[in-house]
């Protein structure tokens, strides 16, 4: 199975600070058709996960543009440009290029 | 609006089975697959599999073959997951999620507790 390693596991930030989360894959997530099925989700406390980014860098519907995704191959990054209080929770990357689909271990974003 | 409404929490004994449901509304049910995801504190999020809501075809994570069975009732726009031969390791929150090249809507989750 593809292993997704997220760093850091915990991130402390102040409101307005910009932060980045890394997601490294044990295999390239580029498929033979040239697609990269890498996603980012946020799970707020007590809630279900919600989509932030799909196919590496595409913003989900209704997601604020302070979120951005980048990367290729095995290295991917989620950036939040100016953390807001509602951004607190656990962030997960996920891949759907290789079966079985797998998730990273999560990065908890908390207030400093 | 799109909603996935899951059934209530389950308390089950080891060796038994449970069947949880995911009722979809607000969109054409057969236009999207439904996937199931397991969440535990120790293992995080694990993909179980998906069902093609139009054809009933399924795709399972090998780890969950024999454990989970996915079915669908198109007449009620409801997807089901049966978990069999339950052990304490099956205690988790189980989510259904709509798949259309990404999980864009999730159910609220069902907590399954396996205990004697």
C-alpha cells in the first residue's frame, strides 16, 4: 500500500500566520494518463472530514482561497495563507492513484 | 442540498454483524459512487471500498474483503455496509462519502462499538 507521511504531526499557529503541511508519498502519485489523484481534507473537532483541495491544486467548492495546494510526484504541500480560527482541526492528505486508496496520518493545527 | 444521513450508533457483541445505512438526498443518487471510510484513533482514516450506485458493482480494499459487504437500494437512495464477524478491532466511526473523483460530501459518521 502507498504510505503517505505528513509533517509536522502538530502545528501551532497564531491567527494570521501562514503555515504549510507536507505530504510525502512512498510512490509517485502520477498515473499513466498524467493525472495525480492527491487530495486534502480538514476534519474540524466533532465533525466529518471536508474537502479542501482535489487533484493536487484545485480548490473545493466554497473553500476560501487562503488554502492552496502544490506539488508533484511524491511531494505535496498544503499552504494556508493567514490562518483563521475556523481552520483549526486535523488535516489529512489522501491518494487515489493506487489501490487501495490511502490517507496520511494527519496534521493537527492548533492555536499557539 | 446534498445530504448523506447515516443510521445511529451500534453496540454489538463479538462475532455478530451490523448493517449501517447511508441515505442520500439532494442529488441524483445513481450519478455518484458511495464510498465507506473507517476512522479509529490508532489507525486514522482507512478506505474500505466503494459501490457503483447505478450497477451495484463494488471495489474493496483487500484488507476489508470478507469483513465489509456493500450494497445499495436505488429505490430509497440508500447505501448499506454490513460488517460481519465483529471483533473489538472493528470498533470505530464509519463514514459514507460521495465519490465523484473526490469525496465532496460525507455522512455524519456512525460509531460502532464491539464489546461483550
